[in-house]
């Protein structure tokens, strides 16, 4: 058969080398004689040097990933510690009427959130005149009930923003519905920042959902608590 009718292709060569691992053992001189682009500039290097360079780049990439994993792990440990401290303060709050204030104060201090506000509805009548239970429209309650996950993004003129001490400084928001498993909606938590990117659309909300569930569970005491 005429070899020109079925010329050897690059794939044929690649398959041969892949399936003949001892080829370079029998022809070790090729490793030094084959010249390749160094990958940086026009300098030619041997196959061995090129392989070593590729390995160094791969190792550098892996080292960067390890550093990122360590950093994220440290950040998670820090957040977990803050969450534990905040939860501990809620558990130590003896008077039910002090819980909304404890939630807001704990979040602003533990997590360095510039502004926060909270409103609760459906409370026991003995709490109905408290600031945290007044000034909540039916529209806000309906909006909070419609949130399956916290809203994060720009301030689009939400009514709940007016609960903040300085609503004009709220450039980004997190609106967190307060509910606990098996319990009805309790209220709405507003977190705000002067940084437009602090709470941005598309950010993960798992942490905020946990905050909402813990706060919602704590605030359920306001529905049935008989003492002040």
C-alpha cells in the first residue's frame, strides 16, 4: 500500500506516544534535543524544561487555591464565632420585650452593619404599644410574606427603609423575613449600608436566612409571653 495514501497524522503520533510509555526510555536523547517554545517570549527550551515549567505553573495555581481555601476557612470560623456570640446574647435576654433591641444591637456590633431596624407583628397585646410593634402597614407585611429568601440589592424606595435611623444613607439593603420552621411570619429585619456593594443582587443569602430563622424563633416569645 502506498504510504502517501494514508499519511501519519498528529493524532497517530500522539496515540503512539500515549500507548508506548517506554518510547522515551529507549530514546532518551530526544528529551534534550526536542526544542519547544518556552511559553514566555521567543526563547526555545527542551521538552524537559517545558514540562518542568508547566509543572511549576500548575503547582503555583494549586498553591493559590490552597491559600484561598485557608482564607475562606478562616473567614467562616470568624463568622461562626460571631453568630454564636449573637445567638448567646439572645438566649441570655430574659425579658421578651427586649429581644428586638437585642437582635438589632447584636447585629450592628458583631457584624459591623451600619444600620439595622426591626418590626414585629401579631404580638401579644401587652406588647402592641412597643415601638417594634407599631407603624407596620399591611403592605409591608404582605411584602415580607412574599419573600421566600432575603432581598439583597439597592434601595428602591422600600417602605421598611423608613424604619432606619438614617434612611437616606441606605445605599444597599438586606430585607430579611423573620420566620422559624413551623411558625408563622413574625416580622421583617432591615440591614443597610452606605456601601452600594455591601448587600448586592446575586450574593449568597444562606447566612441571612439563618439569621432570619434564629431571630424569628427568638421573637416567637412575643406572641405568647405573658410576663414583661
